[in-house]
């Protein structure tokens, strides 16, 4: 059984870990100015919505080119957002989102995402 | 590993949690567990598809598992499968991995004020387990309770993500095509839906709302012009900057962290979270000129 790519995995770890660790391990992070701390408090909402929006609105083809995508996934994510905002229940929101996509694909309104 | 502590985050790290505090933490943990179910389902689906992709690209089970264990970053792992299949040299793959995972810098910095009292070695382990999902689940949990809860982080990082991801990778790379594509069950929509749902929980005022909207808009615009990775990082950087432009006096923080309003906002009814006259803990970076927290409310 090949283990050649284990070395690559270790190298990928070596460049990934610092991005995860620098904020948590660097000394003095707790002495940041208030403005910096206030900024960091807003990173969560900003980056999570960016991830969600990019995930459902942007598609990348085999050549790496990006394009704007409109699909039933928008509706599913919007439904989840509405349910969480209304009921504060993420799990219910996820179930509804999945149900919308499954039904849409079953009746041919939406295709499977490219793998 | 010693028992993870529930330590107050700010401003007084030596304060002893009260019975009410413990109740709030327990309720928030239950909510965290429920949210983790959805995240775990997503991790299982994507992990399985990753395992399938790795198998198709010629990875052995050991190699695929090494990626999931050491790298533990879904986007980078999927990209690596494509790079390997296309014959890209290792140095280029490593460089692209570093760029792809750059957003973790933001997560790490944002969590730093919450985890500053956790012992160094445990923080070092936490860092390896820091993913989109772990960040989203744990920051929401910390903000609900207005303090650090180390156990909550482990639930999010290990229980909801690391274990499901690795088990699913193993299943995908060993079982191959014997199991239907999870995307046919709508698994692919769980991740973006979970991210937006968890973001909703972090929006407690106009600043957060502005940061969220701008982050999404900038993210999509930049992603279309460059790549999804760059777009997400740009959204994460620009959104907060725009949010800070909203003056504190009009930010309308409706649910200061750790306050009864915050607890109610996050659907933990049935308790009086903060006793009358007791000051709620402030968040890291709390603005002194924000409106005063609402008076404690009775059970709903």
C-alpha cells in the first residue's frame, strides 16, 4: 500500500498549522487595542455569511474559472436562514434546507452539484 | 488531558461561575450538541465524498487518512486530490494549500481573546482542530454564554467535525462506490445552510448585520473576479471593517453577550439568566459607549 502521499500531507500540515495557531498561540494577543478586538468580534458574522454566499452563488469549472450560479440551493439556504431567525432552531433549518434540495432534484428542478 | 474548564472569559478570569451561570452553560451546550448534529452530518457527507475522490485519484487508504488527520481541511484536501490527479508538483500544492487555508488566521485571531486562559499545550491542540465548523459552532456557544467554555470547543472541533470527517473519509476510500453519492441526499447544501444559520446567531446589532451583509457581498464579488478562497477571505476582512464604521451610539446592540437578552435570543427559555442588579460579563472588545444591557427579564 502506497504511503508516498503521507509526506505531502505532512508538508500541507506544516503550512496549514501556522495559520490556525498564530492567533491562539502568539503572545500578546490579549493586549490588542479595543478597536482590534471589536474588529475581531465582527469577523464571525462576516466570514460565515461570505462562506455561505460563495458556496451557493459561485461555481468553479474544471479550468478554475468562476461563474455566478442561481439554483434551488439559494432557496434552501434562505429557508434555513428564515427558520433560524424565526425559531432559533438550526437543526430544523437544516432539515428543511435538505428537504427542499432533495425534492427539487427528485422532480428535476435542480441538478446534482459537480463533483 | 485534565477536565476542561468553564472559565469566565472577560473581564474577570478569576470569578467563580454561579449556579445560574452553570445552568446557562448547560443549556447552551445542549444547543451546541443539537447544532453539532447538522454539522456532523455535513462532515460525514463531505468526508465520504472526499474519500471517494481520493480513491479515484489513486490515494491509498493510509494516504487519504493522513490527509484527513494531518491537514484536516476539507477544501484543501479536495483541491489536493485534483492537483495530484493533474500532476501538479508538490511545492505548488503546498503553496496553494497555504493560500487556501489563509482564512484560518481570521478564525484564530477571533477566538484568541476567548481562549487566552486555556493552557498553552491545549491551545496548541485546539489550533490543529480549528476549522470553519469548529469556529462557527464554538464562537456562537461562547457568545451565548458570554464566557469561554473549553468543553464546548472540544465538542465542536472533535465531536462534530474531526471524528465524523475521518470516519467518513475511511468509509469513502475503502467502501468506494458501494454507497450512493451523499449529494443525492442534499448533503451538499448542509454546509452553506449551517454557516448562514450560525451567522444569524452572531448578529446582535447593526454592526454585526452590516459586517454580515458586506462580507457576503464582497465575498461573492471577489470570488467571481478571482477565486472562491480569495473571495471568502476578502469578505471576512472587509465586512468587519465596514461594520466598525457604524458608530457605537447607533449600533443598537440588542443582545449584549451573556445578558438575559442574549440568552433569550439564542432560544434558551425557562431560566432567569442574570440575577437582578448583576452585571453581565462583557464581551472581548465590548464598547464602553454601547447602550446599557436590558434589565434582566423574567422567565418566558
